[in-house]
């Protein structure tokens, strides 16, 4: 017949409990296979060394990939570089982590030790005993007689920082001309083209209320196309000329067609959400809102200045072309501090 132990405890009187419980002592763990079989211990040692070796190889592959597989300018090269670097970094960290855990669980001592509490500054005899205990623990763990593991572990830990330091310092010595961020590749006569096809845009292609994501027609000829695109992308909007209240600069538009930088002046996110009825452009990152009908002025959000306007006109063949570069830096407000 079953009974409830908790009921028994509740029914006991307070005076029946002893004032002090006996110390149950330290539980002695059951011996592991490696404690009883030297072959099993050697096998575990080889496994730990192999895991450290995985980390070492991962670091070597990471350093090789950093130089041999640069991201480049194409999505394919960027994808390959990121995949190889990511897998190598996974091997580095996973190798070290699993090796240490496996070492601790299979080879290091699993005994429990108890140290009585004592004043912060122990006497010399106690301090000497603590040092002896550390020495005994090191001897008990077998570190001193497992040179292969020490070498593999120290090598893995010594090489691991390269995977962090190398990307941080690898680009030191590059172009320090930061004033180039003030300018884009838009020049007088550069045709506006659809992104990403690169097909030139005629004024007649746009109807009232339509928008187009725009890049320079000759973007593919740039030395660093993606870097140039990050600064030169434009959002083209055609409105009823009667709805235009103002522009950033008089005469920068053409027959209701206006072109504004697609880079938010807050922190540089792409401003690409257009609301046709209100003529508002919305940045999806922090909800900065710009009024295209009124010079792309800020009507809401953390942005501090309007979007820069690209001056445009129509060439003899009816294509929309730039009349020059932006008259102010594109992107976050801090760029305009450059001189």
C-alpha cells in the first residue's frame, strides 16, 4: 500500500528534528573506463589531440582563405569567401571547445574536493598547502606526462587569435582618402539606368505615380562597382508637376520627374518605400520619412536633413541623363563634415 512521504514529514513535530545533521561526506564518483583501462585512456587522448588538430587546421585554412579567396566585387566570390571563412572559424572554435570538454570528462580527475572556509589571508602553512594542492592537481590530471596534448592544446590556443586579429588589421594601409565619400560616379551626361538591368531610362518610360530604382549606366565599368553603387543609387519618381511644392535646387527635375538619393541621411539605410498618395518616402530601418513633393524634406523620424537631389535633364535621344554629381554628400549626416 502506497503512502505520501510528504505527509509523514508534515506530521512530525518540530522537536523531533535534530539540531544538526551529520555530514554526509563527499560522494565518490564511479570510476570511468579510462581510469580502469589504459588503452581507453590512450584512445581518449588521441581523440582530444585530433580535436585540437582540427582547430589548428581550421586556423591554417582561415589564414589561407583570407588571402587566397578575397570577397571581390561579385556575389559569387563574396559567397565563397564567407562560406570558407565561416567553416574554418567553426572548426577553430568547435575544435578547441570540444577538445577541452572531452579532455576534462575523460582524462582529468573527476574527484570532488572540499576546502574549508578560512580568513582571506591564510597563514604560511595553509598557503604552502594550497600550492601543494595545485601541484598535486596538475599531477593528478596527467598534464605533465601528456606532452602531445599539451602541445596540441597550446598550439590551437596560440593560433586561434589569428582568426580575429587578421581581419581587423588586414586592411591597414588601404586608401585613407576619406574625402572621396563626398562624391559619386554621376557625371554630366551619365544616363540613368534601371537597377539591376542597366537599361537606360527614357522620360517617356515613366508615367505619373511611377518610381524606378536607378544606377549609372556605366556602373559596371567602375573599378569597384559595388562600392560606387552604394553611393550612387537613386530613386526616380514621376509626379504631376502641379503636386511639386519645391525641389532641393530649382531646375533639378524634368517635367515632374525628380531623382533623389536612395541612401537615408540618418544611418545610410536604403530609402525605398514610396507612398503614392502622400508622396512620402519611408526608410524601413528607423522610419525616417521624406516628402518628395517638398524637396524630400524630413517629415518624421530621426534623419536630420533632406535627401540629396540628383540634377537631371533629357538628352537629344530622350534619355534621362545627369547634369552632374550631387551638390552635397550622400548618406548619413556626418559625411557633410568632410572638407
